[in-house]
């Protein structure tokens, strides 16, 4: 372990330079972080949420997952995503690599906390969260630039999820007939 040039007190794992062979563990981490082939698609973040995030959130609701369990899983998944992005970006030699898409699932999972599951709210949550994440409404843009490594990568998606969560709950409360309630 060597000191990190960006953060002198922080140690980093020595990784092979980009373009050289990767260890089995590194390949496995990149496979998980990209959700298999999803991270390699055009518009990979949006594809990942559509193909993996929406069905996972819907299944959690359909299976009757209690709110406390959904929250624990979302927080644990968010923390794991910080680590995957921290290490994965270092392996790839990129910052916020578009190949790593777990952060997008964290944002959508947060957006859907305690939201009633109607197709209208699921679709609205998808489009709102993706749009807010792309636009980077403050402080998301600041978080992405200023927080180190995986914290910044996942932090901006957490903000997009929180904004979307608030909007969805307001819409569900004030306009329930519009969203199928």
C-alpha cells in the first residue's frame, strides 16, 4: 500500500497499469460494478436503472419487503457502491466511469422509498431521477466534484434520489388521481 497523491494520509492498493491483465478479483469487481453487460451499453446508467433498478424496486414491493428492511438494504447497497466505484475507477484509470453503474441504482432505490407502486409513479420516478441526476441540481454538482472518489460518484446520485423522492411524495399526496392512487 502506498500513500495516495491526492490524499497523503490515505493509502491506495497497487494496481496494474491500464491495459495490462487484471486479477480475477478485479474482473469480478468490474463485472458486478457494471452489472454485467449493462455498463457497456450506450446511456449505460439509464439502461441499468431501466433493466435492473425498476424490476428490483418493483419486486421488493411485490414481495412485501418491510420499509425498515428496504432502508437497510438501500443504505448497505449505497455503501457497497461507494467502495465498488472507488476501487473500480482506480482499476479502470477513470473518474466516475460510465462502465460502473451501481450508483445509478442507489439513486433510483432512494427515489422510490415508501412510494406507492403504481406504474405511473414507477415511470415518473424513473424519468425524474434520471433527469435530475443528469442535470446535477446543487448540491449534487458540488458533491460530485468535491467529495473524494466513490463518495462523490455515489453522492450525486443520492441527491438525485432525494430530490425525486420528495417530488414523488408531493405528487402522490396532492394529485393521487393523476398517479393511479
